[in-house]
C-alpha cells in the first residue's frame, strides 16, 4: 500500500535547467496537489487538480507548470529553475478536494545552484 | 479560508498532556477544523478533524467550543516521538485555497 509516491527524493539543478517532479497515488483519489515548503515555513500551495484534466493555480504558481496525466499521476515541471525555487516539494491527494483528509508523499528536496 | 493563529512553539516533558490552542475568529459556518502533524523530512499527516464539541480518536482529542472561534488539540501522555510540527486548518471544500500556516513546533523531552 504505497499511498503517494514522489520521485526523485533529492535533486540538484543549476540555474536555468529544467526538470519534472513526478507524483503518483494508488488510492483512487480525484484531487491532487503540489506544495512547497521553505525552511521554517509552512506549506504553500503551488497548483491543484480537482480531477483528471483540470488544474488550478494555488498561492505560488509562478515558475511552475503542472500536468494531470491521468487519475493517478500529477507532475510538476520547472522550465527554467531559479535559486528561489530551492525548497522541499510535497505532493498530496484527497478523495474529492475539500474538507476531507489530505495524504502526502515523502517529499522531494530540490536545490538550485 | 479562515485565518488561523497558533503558538509558534511549545515544550513538554514526556508523559504530560499537551494542549495546543488554535484561534480562528473568522471561521465560516461550513468550515471544519483539521489538524495535521509533520515530522522532520516527512509530509504532513492527518491527525483529527471536527466541526463542534469534542472529537476523539486513537491519537488525540479535539475540543471546539460553541462559538467555534478557537479549538484545542489535546495529546495525552506525549512521548519523544510526538516531537513534531502541528498545523491547524479551518476549511470548507475550498482545497484550491488550502494553505498551511507555520504551525506549532512541539518539543518533547525526558
């Protein structure tokens, strides 16, 4: 029972490089989320997908793109990484997107030099 | 999304009961109060959720007074493994606005 799986766990990029963070859930959840967490800070919502084929911006979407590939997978892409995007990225899922519980992955630690 | 306010940090000794209070003065009628726990290098984990009065599960209790302007997470007899950050959220089906604050950092020592 894997829950929410994120890859990779660690990544180092140079400024201007691109990369895609992968996320998959096996709980048949409709909604998926991408958050970032900076040191000593809470989590901030980057993008949200209520269901397959739909995505919405969260609090801090600039510099990111997302793709809801299917019901299981929700990827986050950095087209041109910047040092300000150094952070820990968490993917989460929930049944319908609202007041029910969120299930989080273990995170991706990204450093942009 | 109702703004929540909670203490930045708390300290406790092992075996004590810990109560973390969260203020949410502008909570909406349909908002639920939800608490998450986050250990270092892990994603947050759902602890408990409630609408009013008292909710209890195997991990914690949640007390919500009648005016719902605050809530208290109660952790009975904490252990070292309860050292974590605890987040309080008030939300109502608006997951696109679902943002966590800085939470309360609980440090449990012997």
